[in-house]
C-alpha cells in the first residue's frame, strides 16, 4: 500500500500489522487505510483474522509488528481504555453488554471516558457533578433514541431482544464520541428486516460524521453499505478496493468458495 | 437526597416518613435499654457490622471483586485507634484525629492488597485476599517482639473512649433528667455516622464512578473497551471499601476498650461477606438489612433457645451456641434456594423517561 500517514483524507493507516499465536500467524503484514467518513468493510472466511485485527487495533491484544496511525498520531502499545479515549469505539462479535444494568445505564457507562466526576464530586454532588450527570443522562437517552431502543431504556440489557442488544451495543459505543466506530458482525443473527434497519442506522451514523469499520458476513449488507472493502484470508490481505471490484476478484471468490470449486467453475 | 427519595412527587409523604424513621431511631435505644442494656450494645455492634458490610459491598457488590480478607482493614483501623489512644505508648490523641488516620491507613492497605491482585478474578482472587487477611492477623499476633508494637495475643486494653470537650462517651451522664449510659451515647454517634455512610454509598453508586464499578463487575473487557481505566477503578474500590472498614475498626476499639487479634479472624470476614450476600449484593439498603439480621438473629437465639429448652425439657439439651450455628446454616440454605439474589436484589433503579427528558431539556 502506498498510503502516507497524516494525509488529510485518511483517518486510520495500518502498516504491516503482524500477530502470532504460538506458531500460527493470525495476521501477517496487513496494511490498509480507512478514509474519513467512509464505511470500510472487513471480510474474509471464518478464522481469516478479522476479529484478531479488531483486537490488535483496540489494544486487547498487543501486536507483534507494524504500526497504526490514527488521526495523524501513532496508536502503538495503548491499552484498550486509552484507545477508546483516542476515539475508537467497538462492539463485540459475541455481544458483551453489561447484562445486569439497564439499557440506559449501559449507554451512560459509555459516557465515562468523556466526563470527569471524581469520588469527591460523586459524594458531595455539587453543582458541576449534578450538571454533568444530567448531561450524561440526556445524551444517553438521545443515543437510545438514535438507535431505536429508547422504549427499552429501563429494562435490563439481558432482557432485550437480540437485535435490540446489537443496537444497544452500538449506542454504548457511540456514547464515547468515537471518530472511528468498529463493529464486529453487527448483523449476525438478525433477520432480513432487522438487517435492513441496521443498514439505515449505519448510513445515518456515517452521515452524522462517524467513520465505520465493519466486519460482516452478510455480503448483501457489505456490498450495499460499504465504500471499500478489505478481504483477509489466513491472516493475509487478499484484496482491497471498492466493494463492486472486490466482489469480482477471483482470489476472493476462491477463498470464499474453496479453491477447487472456483477452479472447476473456471474450467466450465 | 432525592437520588433515592423521590421528594419531588410526594414531598409531604416523604418528609412524614423521614420524621417517623428519625423518631424511631432516636427512641430505639431507650426502648432497648428497657429490655436490657446488653441490647443497646448488641445494636451498636450491629451498626458496626453495617459499616463493614457497606464497605465490603463496594468491593464485592459494586465492583464484583470477591474479597475474603476484608476484616483485615477493620483490624488495621482498630489497631491504629488502640495504639494512638491507650497506655500502650502513652499516646492519647482525640478520636476525630485518629478515625481519619485509621481510615487513611486502611485505605493504603486496601491499595496494597489491590495492586498485586488486579489481574486476578474468581477463585484466585478469593485465595489471595484470604491470605492477605490472615497475614495481617498473624502480624498483629506476632508484632510483640523484638519491638512491642501490638502486644501480641494479649491485645491492647484500657483504650480511650471517645471524648469531646469534656464529654466522655464512657460512663453515665445525666442530661435533662435522663441517664445517658455509655452505649446510648455511642448509639447516637454510630447511627449518625451510619446515615452519612449510607448517603455516601448511594451517591457513589449513582455516579460516574459507581457505574464504572458496575461495568467492571458485569464485563471487564467491555468496560475497558468503553474507556474505563479498570486498574484505577479497582484500586479505588479497594481503597474506598477499606477506609470504611478502617473507620468501623476505630469505633470498635473505642467502644470495647480492649482489642486483640482474636477479633479479626477469617470467620469474621466470612460473616461480613454473608451479610452482603444475604442482603443482596450491590443494594445498599439490602446490605444494611442483611447486616442487621445476621447481627441480631444469633443474639435473639442466644437469649431464647436456652430458656426455651429449660422450660420444655427442664434442662439444656443442645448448647445454644451450637444451635444458633445450625439455624444460621439453615437460614442461609433457605435463602439461596428461595431468594438467591438476596433479600433486596440490586434492582435496576427505575428511571422515568418522561421525567428525565423534562430534566434534561
């Protein structure tokens, strides 16, 4: 990739990212860049390294090699909470909500990193703390409204329907005021109607100025919503480019359908 | 206070309720003293257990960190008070100096325990905290040589009671024709502090800090991904919990006038943990109820089981002490079967949306 860090158009630049687990290379020399304001798809067969890439990016794993440059500054060796503070928020493939907190409280936790009340402030509950609490609550309700689960605000997160839990996780991530929203298979387990709703949610998030990195298996969703797509296979970059082009790439088809099948397809 | 009392909707009712509770709290020791002064002392100890349970609730109930050595902080607070207000070193500082010092030292011990256990959870955390509690007790037991700091197993006696401008909390005084006995004076002090501690706990829970603790309890990985510095927040939970324990320890010292390492054994840690679990982890009022129940029930049994057997069989068949542990175990088993989340489970505080948005805009 000939991408220069710090270019105005690029929000995240990854260079030669590598991660090994024992003898297995989960990621090797993966480079890509995400432009401001786009929805960037990350696809590949199961075990291709998509979630590993997420975990390396968000500081849950430490990478073995390579660099991330986020918004013009390096993003190396930061802990997950520091990554969130820098402006990258994520959701999880297997939903990780705070199950025994209400939907509203889940989103309020997301405001933590952008607010300041200390123990002393919490105990004395002065004017500043009260104002901040009110602002946290107001913003959280707005976000619940935004993703469409406001009516469930007071219900425990674990009691929400599956699709609503996915949406709530997005609201919680948005509460951290991210510049890059990283979504790990948000449409998994959703039916067609829910997926359509998710698509319009993603589009409005983008319209409101947040860049999205999207891991997704639902190709219809990826192809309809993503500006560009990165394809991983066995931890390596297989292809990168506009969705329509990647879709036609033979190596991508081979990776998804299996080498033999595609060879046979070619033969016929 | 309207964090937990809805003073806006029915102000009159709330104020009448508060007045009734206050009147009951003021009248209680006199009623108890009518039965026997011992019951006022028992109540005072019950209130101390409330402090302990509330402190442990921050660590276990809010932040979800299992701590089996909590009584160590109680011990630290108790010994700080004992050493700085007794003939042991001939130091006699006033209580309002020592109690904060005890809280501070317990807080430091809390962080000392917290630091090495940050990456542990579940069983491993339980074992390390258990070990920590024992280490503190064994130190208290053995720090009599080469330099006599704690006086070893003999403990420290003749500890000063609270004194405030010539008003001593020991002995009986006559105020407006009423005899104010020592336990009654301590009772009022303890209840006043308890109210403050409850308010502090409720406010912490309904704050940015409390939410961060609960997020860690629910899912640490997700909490970190949301930008919560879990290391600092866990240390903070240990420090806050420990300092409540330290304050309780200082008051225990002053009330008893004598302490020894015997008071800070593992069973006490387990007792406090049972109070938290029984009452409902994470629910401030539940924890208070749990502490009161587990403090009173054994005493009630002590005073009823023996005489009851005497009346029925003419002699004591089962030692009341044995019997109360039996009933105690039975009560816990029944609790786990029928109310596994505690007497008052940590209910989600209902937040009325209409009211919220009205607030917000």
